[in-house]
C-alpha cells in the first residue's frame, strides 16, 4: 500500500521557488525541502535569498541555492534556469510565486511604467520560466509547474486592476501549458486570497481584529498555502493538471 508520506516524498527532486525569500514563497520553499527536495531560492535581493537558503539548509539538511533574479527580465529568467541545471543537474518543480501589486490613487493615475512592470513580473516572467522549465521537464521525464496567482483574478477590484489582469493571464497560462506539456508535466495554479505578508501590511486590518470581508473572519498565514503547493508538486496529485485552486478563506465577491 502506498502511504501518504511516500506520495509526498520529493527526495532527489530539485525545485525553483521565485519570490522564495519571504512570505508565501518562503513557506513553500521550506515545505518542499522538508519533503526532501533541493531548492533554489530566487528573488531580486541576493542577501535575503542567501539568508533563507542558509536557514533551510540548517533546518532540513537539504541543499539550497540562492540566486538573484528579477523575473520581469527574460535574461534573468534564463540565467535562473541555467544556474539551477548547472548546480543541481536537474529541475523537477517550478513555483512561479514572485509577484507585485503596486498601489495607485485611481485608474487615471496608473502610468505606463507601472502597468508594464506589473505585467512583466506577474505574467511575462512566469511565462518565460514556465516555458524554459517545462521544455526541460518534458525532455527529462516530467515535472510539476505551480503558478501562484490571486483570488482577485476572479473578482477583480478597481484597487488592483493591472495586477488582477496580469494574474488572470497567469490563469490562462496555467490551462494552456497544462495542455501543451501533458502528459508528463503537470501545470496548476494556486490563488491565495488575503494573507498576512510584507505586501499586505499597507491594507490589512490589525492582527487582533477580525477581517470582516473574509467568511473565515481572518487573514491567511503563508504556512496555510504551503501544504497545497507540496501536494501539487508531488505524486499525490498525479491526476491533477490545469487546475486553478482558490485558497482565500471563502471570499466570493470583490473586497
């Protein structure tokens, strides 16, 4: 009989996690390493990546590589995949987690630069990383790609419209690549709702107050997304591809 632990075992696998030095990405990198994977921690700030990599190695015994990468630049995306293959010799899991949701006063105040940066980080970079990684996985026996989007891509708010539009494109990318890279590579998306991370500090209610706009009455914690990422990365989800899964505390309307 196959056990649950064996289904989630990632021993011998290598994973890239973008935006992996903090928040949801950091929690995902941690749980993948705990399941046996070697991990590549990528973000724009190398020192933050190095700190996260050191902590993961110390707590899990797995190898962790820090790589500076601005996912909005295709050259950086290519270099990230190349560096991973040079260092570990394989790539089995890609977690496209890096994102940005810049604030703005109103729709008329959105500049072309803000719009382009939002799409570059949230859609252009994930496209390139998924294509480079997916092609490698197809040629080397398979793998799993996990795109981390937002529940806001399904209920777009005027407060984050360029971000929601870009993440809606990430949903489409998920479905398209699931078809393109089947049957050996699975591609799925996780859509977090309101989570307590560094990015939510500008708008989140105080920690001792209920989040009235969430049916569960609170904000999510990064460690509440990580187990789903492990599930999608592992053999436990072997018949799941093209799925877009909300993790948002039950939100069904604009917030």
